[in-house]
C-alpha cells in the first residue's frame, strides 16, 4: 500500500519518525529488562547474553541517530522489517546467503497460508453473484473474505500497511478477527469498532488497514462500512456511482466510530471493490490507472455478471500497463444482485 509508506516511513536522514522511535525504544527497553531477569535464572545460557548484547547495541544506535541504517550500504533499512524486528542491521540487498534463503522460505510459507485463507471458489449465496481476484503466488497485504450468514452475505476487502511477510501477518490477524466477530452477529458498525480496537491494541506503531466490510441481504439491501478505503462503485443501468469512505482506517484511534452506508441494489446492480494495486498501476509513460478509468470501465460493462466484470477489468489493466510489471498487491471483488430465475414453462 503506497499510502501507507508515508505513515510508516521509519527513517528520515538517519533518525526514526517520532511515533516509531518511541515505540521501538520502549520495546527494546522491555526486552532488555526481560533478558536481565532471564539471565539470573538457573536455566540461562550463553545465547541470552548474546541477545542482551544485541539489544544494548540497538539502543546505542537509537541514541546515536544511526538506528535503521544498513551497516553495509548506509541506506535505510525497510521500515516494516524494523518494526517487526528492531534488531535488524542490514537492508534486504545486503543479507547473507543464509538469511536470503531463510527469507525466501518465510515468503513461501506465508504465501501458502494466505492461499488457504482466501474464500472458497464457487460461493453462491441466495440472490447474489460474487467473484474475487487475487493473483496466486504472492505474499500480500491485501485482505479478502466472503461467507454466508443467516442474514445473507458478508463481504470484506482491505489493504494492510506495509509489504511482505509483516503485511501478510497483519492480514491474517484481520481475517481471524472478523471471522470471530462475525459469529457474534453484531451490527456492522459495532463489528468494525470492535475490530478496530483489537487491531489498535495488538499491532505495532504505524500499522493500520483500510477496508470495506459489507452485509448483503437476500432482498437486495446492502449496508457497508468503509474504513478509509478507496470508493466503492455502485454499478447500475445508468452508470457507476462512487461511494466514499465512511470512516478512518483501522488502527488510527482505538475509540474511532464507523458510520454505516446503506443502499438497495436492483436486480443486475453490482458493487465493485478494489485495492490500490489497481488505481496506482502505471504504464510506460508513468501515468496511473486511476479512479476515473475504473469508473468508465465499470459503466461500460454494467450488464456483466461478476466474473465478467472482473475479467474485463484485468484485461483493461493489462492493456493499460503495456507489459510493464506491476509490483503492488492487487485484489478485486464484485458483488452483484442476481436476476430472478424464470421457472420453466
């Protein structure tokens, strides 16, 4: 998520941003205290002394203003890696061969876990046609989930700050949180408020997520909360109408409130949700795909079923990118109110 880069940027001229600096100092000091206690235990071994030395060295780098600087190339270490492990001393480009292999193994395992968390294909809730797209083989901070409830269909799509394994771990955390809260059959605003509080209390400084959480009833009534996410597109016979976010991203403030947006979809209407891997994709001229192009595409294909709409979007994106490789996470979700089937004569 590129919008996350500004908030989660860890370095600026060799010094940490204030929130991250405060968090990491507190985290390191707590680790040092626990290590001192453990060293007085009868089971203490030499590895604890080495860990304590590493923590003391990291605190020294904080004091000297060199924390977060690669010791090989003297450029900034990746922010999400520092937040996940404040003892990191080298950027990704200067890991040892063994460290690179370990990282590749971690990425492969995280990708397999993420694939298992994706919604099962072929979900067909009564009255609704739903499809999603998330490229296989990627470790992603994008979040997508679909499942049926007594009241209809619950759908979620979001984007977690950061990239790589750290972002995928946060995505898994959100997945488990919402799955658990959904079982309590809470009103939508209460569900998101509770998820926000849990997210705030269990994540690191500077971590947040934008997402849309919606509930689609059998009669076409849809309610959704958009926590700082990109506009949801309501696609209908007259075009595509954007519905802006109703609240701030999750993780910003523990006591945030999230108003609910409600609308009724006619038969054949759709909602189209996407992450910034679509809007911020660039072509060879450096131009972004952008919100306007998405809206025009959706309006041209308003009559398409959910799978067709996603296929048209992917085809248009590939044409726009002119073969240029895209590096950001990409997830698409289409939720369409199905036409009533006509019984045979």
